[in-house]
């Protein structure tokens, strides 16, 4: 069974600074997908970024980028130029190819200080 | 385009009552997922459908829980009878299993259920 671990329950960052959220996963499959979701206080789950395991290039979406280390089974999210609106719970998730089932980590609360 | 729609947004009921949560997936999506979120257990997948057919219901906690998807634009999650430990936020999500956007799930706003 696949597992996703987010070891840091909380982090804080100053506005305009950069922060990195860590995530490790474990899967026996070679075909899988990794995701970061954001859940602000409104509780809406918002897809931030995705990474296909077969791609070596790290995914980037505007201020959000990932550091995908396949051998280490690590999938960290970097937020550059942090904004107050980035404050939220962040969840790392993994889906095995052909399954569609998303397994989520426990989440990490990010606070952005003005 | 409208996102995933869930109703009601909030539900308060008494133990023993039947609760029905509703979901309308994004038009054109062919997979639908029901999740439960609690502080203790985090986000758990309860059941998911593909092309209206239940594919995996291994996360459904007990026989008190049932889910249906009578057509591509509607699904229900029913709890009968409800218990206080069912109190949680229930999310519905949908996705389109094909091409480069495979496996991206889009979530509804959730239903906060409180069972007293």
C-alpha cells in the first residue's frame, strides 16, 4: 500500500520570503502521480501542482514549484514570494497509475506573517 | 464553468436520523469520489465511481454508509442511522480519466455534518 508522510505539522514564513514544504511517499509502483493541494480556511481543496513520476523535469506553476527526488521518494513544494493568501493547510497526495485513488498526507499548516 | 457542487453545505442532525449528502460533478468528468475529513483521521477516500459504476468502496466505514450514482451528473452519500462519530466534513471530487489531466481531482466545497 502506498503511504504519504508530511512530517512537519506547521510552518511559518514571512511575507515575500520563500518556504519549502516537505513530503515523502512510498509506493511499489513505477507509474504514479504526485500532487499538492491547498486548503484555505474556506476548506475548499484547491489543486496547486502535479508531477508525473516518469517526468524528470520538476513541475512549476507561477510561484509554486516542486523538487521531485524520485530515488529518495521525496516531493517538496517551494513557494516563492509568499503572500498572505498562501496561508492554508497544504496536503501532499499520491495516485498510482491506473488506480485513481488519491492517498493524502496528514497536511501541514502554513502561516504567512506580514 | 461550474465546479463540483455539493449540498447541503451544513447539516446538523440528531443521532439515529438519516442523512443524505448530494454531489453534482463537473460536466464531462467520468470519475467521482467521496471523501471524509476529520482532525483525527485526515482525508479518507470512502468510495469512488467511474462511468457511474462503483469501483472501490473499501473505505466505506460500515453498512450504515451507502453511495449511489444514478447518472453522470448526480451522486448521493447516505448515512442511516447517523451517529455522533460520523461528524466530519464530507467532500465530493470529480476527475476526467484521460490524457494529460488524468488523476487531477477537483473538489467541491464540502458538507460539514454534525450529528448530536
